[in-house]
């Protein structure tokens, strides 16, 4: 009985992936990762630049509002202490102008 069962197991072929098929799949996945990962890093930088320019617009508009309501010139420290912008926005504003050598509308 046991011999018959072993013979039946030897005759039946198990369907499975071969080692070469697995290596081909891993190679394809690796190539796709090599193509997409650098592109994602570039997109992250683009998102940071877009966010930085949005913060610049917010700070500039808050500075204009400050100057309309007060007699003195707006600075980042005055805007933060007045509650018009957050410290994080001020830091982001400074970081943006460290990377971009443009003229600033609002000084520290």
C-alpha cells in the first residue's frame, strides 16, 4: 500500500515556478525599481519647491496686511510675534531664500 502511494507521488508532476523563472521576475522588478525610484526623488524636490513658493506668497501677503494695519515695516519676527504667521512658516521662508537668490520682500 505504501509502495503504491510512493509510486503515485513519483509519477505526478507538481506544477511550480523554476528557479530561472523566479530570477527573471526578480530582474524585471529590479529594473522597474531602478527606473522609478530616482524619478520619485526628483518629484519630492519639486513638491518642496512648490510648497516653499506657496509659503513665500503667504508671508508676502501677510506682510502687506501688516503694513496696511501698522505704520512700520513688516519683518518676519514681527509677523511671528503678532501671530500672522507661524515660526515654521518663517523658517520655510528663510530656507526658500537660502536656495533661491532672489530679492526678499520681508526681512528677518
